[in-house]
């Protein structure tokens, strides 16, 4: 936690700001998962990690996270 910051600071934000921040955090997490899946697939193809059919599955996962993440992280409610 940052010095001088309190967990209660979240409550000081408007509902709209909380939703924007939460959506951005979810999008960044989805991007990180997709990027890690692609990196792992590349490592498998290079022989650094044993390949048991994983690269194609990981790339599928990366694509699905990116595609579905965009649709499911749409604004919710009517703030």
C-alpha cells in the first residue's frame, strides 16, 4: 500500500470512477494472462519447456481471454 493511502480512499471515489478503475484493472489482468500464455507457448516451441500440445491451447486461451474480455467488461448498471 502506498504511504499515506488508506483502503477507505476507494469509498471516496464516485461509483463511476470505481467502475472505470475496476474495468481497467480487469482489462490489464486479461492482457497479462494472454501475454503470459503466448510467452509460454513460444518457450514450448523453442524447446525450453516440454511440449505436450500446449502452444496451440495456450494461443487459443490468449485469444479467448482477449476476445471475451472486451465484451464482458462493458459498463454495468446505469450510474
